[in-house]
């Protein structure tokens, strides 16, 4: 299985600011994903980030709000833009490693005041 | 009706008990079924995955899939305090579709 790290592990931000979350994998992977885990809710896919192409966003998520970069096969960033308290959540990246299995990073716990 | 239903618990059992965790789903096209374990303030950890119907055993853990009933289960035998965590079921269409649909998770506490 892949080893995934995320930075920062947590942050407290002010309304209207932006935060960039980094995801680093210890091996080259084609597909990376970004999820949101809100309190009491299911893990929800935000977007799929493949190296060399634009990220693909799920319904309800837009690039202006959640821009994603994927500069190489081991790294990706997710930016949460113009934050509001409703963006307070845990943000997780995941990778596909093996047949139809996904492994998750430790998450970034974001609080927006 | 949500795609995946999972009783959020919390579920509290004594050490050594057999634990049964369940999910139901509505989309009959799901082919791959997974269970993740998530400790507090950690990311989800893949515990088991199963393709289509049937059983899969790994140590104290057994995953069951009944596609005819759209019902999946995770059994934990001889439960330990270290099993205390939130258990998430997840499923995908497979065949190159990697999008996972998750249940909300069941919080399990194993009391020594």
C-alpha cells in the first residue's frame, strides 16, 4: 500500500481567506482523489486529479472554489478558496494502489471562523 | 433514499464479543465493496475489500456481500479495545470506475 502524507494536519482560518493543502505519496500513482468529510456526513468525493490533465470535479464542486494542481505523479494540492464556516471539514487525499483499492492520507482538519 | 445506508451507532460491546456491522445500498451496479477503519483524528484505513457476492476472511474479520439483498456486513470476532474506531463501508462500480460511495460510518467502542 502507498504511504500518504498531508500538510497541514490542521489549521484555523479566517472567513474569506484561502488555504492550500498538500498531498505527498511515497510512490508514483496515476490517480489521486480529494475528499471532504463533514461532521456526521459521508466521505464525499470533491474531484479526481490525474497528472497531465485538468481535474474532474463532482457535482456540487467547482474549480473556482477548489482549484487543484497535480504537477507530478507523487504530489497534488487542493486549495479551499474564499472560505466560509461551511467549509470547516476534514479534507483527505487518496490514491489508487492495486486493483480497485484506495488508500487515504491522514487528513487535514480545517476550521473556518 | 440515500445510495448507501449505514447505522451510525454508536455501538458499544464488551471485549471478546462478536461485532456485526452492516450497510445496505440501492445501486445494484456496485461491484466492489470495502470496509475502512478510521481511528479518531486519522485517515480511513482499508480493512477489507470484496468483489461481488460472497465471503472473505482475514484473521478476526469477515466481510460478507449479498448482492441479491443489496446488503454487506463486517463481522469482528473476539473484539479488542484496539478495534474501537469508526467503520466505514464503501462501494464502487469497478471496471475502471474508482469513485467510492461511502456510508456515514458506525462508531464502535469495545469496552475492556
